[in-house]
C-alpha cells in the first residue's frame, strides 16, 4: 500500500527528509507547500514536483490533492495553525518537527485536535531509531546493565533546540516511564531571538515515577568529549552492573562487569538517514495497521518533552521543585523572557 504525502515547509530540514523518503517506496510525495515562492520553486524543481504539485498554503494543497500523511517542517511558532488545517482536511497522520510547540497550551491543543479527528499526530523524534540507541536498548533488554540507577545527557544547544531530543531519548531508554518532577536552573537570553527561543543554557534533574533520575545539561558550556564529533550530544545510562554511553556522531561504548567493552563508531552523516528511514517506515506500519498506541513517536509522548522543558523554566523562575506536568499560564515563554531580561510589565 502506498500513502500519499504532503510536505509543509521546503527548507533544509525538509530536504533531509527527502533523502530518507526516497528510500521508502510506501510513501509517495504528492505535493509541497511553502509561503516563500522562490523556496517552493527551488524545492519542487530539485525533487521533481511540478507546478501543479506546489502550493503556497496548506488549504490549497488539500483542495487539490488527496493527502494521507503530512510532514510539518516549519517554524514551531506556526505549527498549531497548520495542524488544525490539516486535521480538518482529512489526512490520516501528521508528523511535526521538534519541538512540537513552544508553549504547553499549543502542544495540548494540537494533540486534542488530532485526537478528536481520529488522526495520528507524531513528533519527529528520530533519535529513537539511531543505530547506537538500538545497541543500548539491546543491552538494557538483556539486563546486561542491571537495574538503571540514573541517566545523564548533554547537548550544546538550548532546551527547545536539542534538549527536547535528548529528553525524549532518555524517556525511550527507560521505557517511556512518566516524569514526576524537575528541579532546574536556566540562564542567558541570546537564544530568545533564535528559531528555537528560550534560555541559552539549562541544568536540570528530573525524577521518573519509578525513581530513576535523569540529569540534563544543555547550552554552550556543555562538555565536548569527542573531538571528532560535529554534534556533541551525549547520553549515558548507568546501571548497578554496567553502563552504556552513546554520542550522536560518536557511537557507543557499553561496559558490563568483567567483560570487554563493546564499541562502535556511529557517524551522524549516515546514522541520521538510517534513523529517518526507519521512522518513516514505522509510521507507514502504524498508519496502515491503525495502531496509534504502538507508534514510538506518537504526540502523547512528544508532549512530555514540552512539559519537561516548561517545567525546567518554571522551576528556575520559582526556585522550587515543580511537579510534572507543570501548571503555567498561557504564553509562559514570554514570561520567562521578561524575567530573565529584567523587563517588567504585562
């Protein structure tokens, strides 16, 4: 069975998706959308989508084409509106880039709209499918590491940029156990002007419901353990009988008891395509089988990363442990910005 796909947003990230989509014949790219006419034309010409398959709005695409699956690779600020239009247009599934939203209420509304319409909403947390992650999962499944004591992760970009990926990856490695609380601190205001706005840096400790701790450090001060790596994103799982360490663009190292360490170099340049292809194939399977509850990237799991990010900022501003999910007013990110910059007023 072949599903017809509509691509919303024609920037560099969508081009990376196209590299993977060419390896998934079950998905046929039928149309693309972008508000920038030149970018839309360049994308269409590059990937063989004729003028009749290029659209300036999502509504125009849905009026002209039957779309089963849509990818939304746009600024996170506008994803809620796009998802709402797609949900009304009869698509079967929507894949949004991370972070799925900048504000908690937007993430909840996106999930609610799609749930009410019977549509699978997913977040592009493709790190779950990286080869080194599979190796760590196998070690955990075989009980080689014993009981997990804690997970540690670091990344050089801010909470909305890469930390959401690493929090989601930690969640996956501990079996998607719900997070119970967070104690965090944040600093720096430069990144509020970026496409992933928020504090420049953050340090946080999370507690899972089963007692496992997750320690997160993100920002330009985070460690760079591998000089060969271009992407310094790391995760470590420590158990009472061993530990596993993995780095995007670095590979993995698994140490258990007296056994010799297991190691593998895993380059991001190849691993990202392997992971994205695997995610797309996983989407096809869950959409065809209508098993949204088995989709590893379902939005109900993606929402947890937004809750963790917002909870970290709330903990920093209020100087206390915050229970998850956090309770914050609408537009909370602007309140964080004003507090950190010392700007008063509503």
